[in-house]
């Protein structure tokens, strides 16, 4: 049996198991920093990024959001769709 970083038997750990919402891939991957605002992320199906040089670094096309919780990242996706329809 495989055990994930949350000490749960894989693949039952909902935090490690990536899923989708409105075509976006949701994932839980908490960085090793005390700020929890980036624990959940969602990436759109058309996400693209390009290297813009040392000054700007990697620049994405906007189809990526971050949040503290799974519900928060879903709300961010909904807000992204609302902004696109305006």
C-alpha cells in the first residue's frame, strides 16, 4: 500500500488526488512556506506560459488560479469565467 505525504493510503487522499471542475485541473500541493494561500491551484485546459526574460520571468496567459481551500479555488475559477464573459 502506498502512503501519501498526508499519511493517507493512496489514492484515497482527496488532497493529493487531482480532479477537475469546469474543465480545469484542480490540485493540492502545499508549498513549504507558512502562507497557505497557494495550497490549492487550478489550471485551465488552454494554459500556456512563456519565458519573458530575466526581468519578467515566466508569464502565463491567465488560466491559472490559486487559493487556500478547494472551495476557494472553485470560486476563483467561477470568477475567472465571469470576467471572461464580461
